[in-house]
C-alpha cells in the first residue's frame, strides 16, 4: 500500500528540511515521526507509511538534511555532523506539534535515523513518548565478527576521502554526505562511542520512554550483536526486541523490509498506541 504525501519545507540553520506528511487516519491517531537511514530519501518508506496509516497511526517522514528533498546537498561548505542532524529533530517535532496539535508523538528511525532519534531522546525535554528503531546500532567494528576489519577500513577510508574531497560524494555507499557526518560515523565505527556533540557525549542511559527495537535476520549492515550492544546502553527504560521476517519465512535485510512491511506496520502501530496510551 503506497500512498502520496504532502511535502512541507522547513527553513532552519541555512537548510531546507523536508517533512513528508502522510494520510491522517483520524480519530486523534498518534503520530510516528520517522527518520530515514543514511543517504535514503523519505520516499523509500512510502509503502511502510501507507501501512502505518491503515493501521491507525499518522506517519510523517523527515528527510535528513542534505538527503532526499532536503537542500542544499552536501558540499565542501557543509561541514555539519551528528550534532546538526540531531538538532534537526527538534525542528521536525515542532512542525509535527503545529500540524497535529494535541496528538501524542512517537519517534522512529531506520539505521542513522534511529541513532538521531535516540540521541534526541537522550536529552531532556523531548515531547516524544516512545522510540521505534529498525536496523539501528552504533556500527562498532568489534560487533561485526569477521567482517569487522573490513568495516573499520571502509569507514576510515571514507572519512579520509571526505576530508580530501570536502564531502563524501556517495561512491559505493551512503549517498552524498557532509564530511562531518562521515567523520562522526567513522568515529563510532572505530571507538564504539559517540563523539562529543554540543559539549557533551550523548548518554543513552537517559532515554526514559518505551523502546521497540526491530532486528532483521539478513541485515549485514546492522547485525543483532551490534543492535543489542546499542540497546543495552538504554538502562533507563524497557526495550522490547522483535525479529522481523517476511510471512513466507524469508529473512529481511537492511532495506528489503520496507517493501513488504504490512505485518511490521501492525506491530509498530500497536507499540505506538501502547506507548501513547
């Protein structure tokens, strides 16, 4: 079920952030503000959003800065990193509150988007009442088994390349990205920790809302060990883990889940309603 969305453009910090507002199921339905993976446009989740709407949740998907319909694209003059991406979540939430006054809100995210949602919720004052993660982890190379050395080498080479070029052009992986984003991503892959952002290292122990974390059996980019290492840091809340596979038993990977996500949308909708009850 793929549905169109209204595209809203928000001016912030010299950027134009795009928020894609899908169908409101009505009856005061809670909102899920969803953040995409690195280099992935919001339109990729159109089917998932339609299924969420059919399940009774109002989905809104925000393009990360420099990706999808957000502008400008990363360039030599764009040095922003994780601090700016996490700050953008506040801007998107403010627009959600303006468009859906009185509605309860849950944050969600895929991969890098999930990390930005978690960083946002590790800070005080968020209106979000739950966190949905899918394919999300700090990509620490030590959690990737035999593939860890290759991951470490790839991330560090990408960080070096983005410094030389001035941004990451999107060669082979990740889409076009600001050099600061690749720098921070490479830092987490090397150390297993976030860098200091706005004067402090994000502290996931401060997340105090319910968390639904979905893992994918064929996900080579975010294996279960890395995901559990990530959520084990969220000691201030209860985390529910769900492994998602297709109805015929096939395992989903980092991206294919979004193409056949009906049963998952129903589970997520149940979580959103419970978190906002």
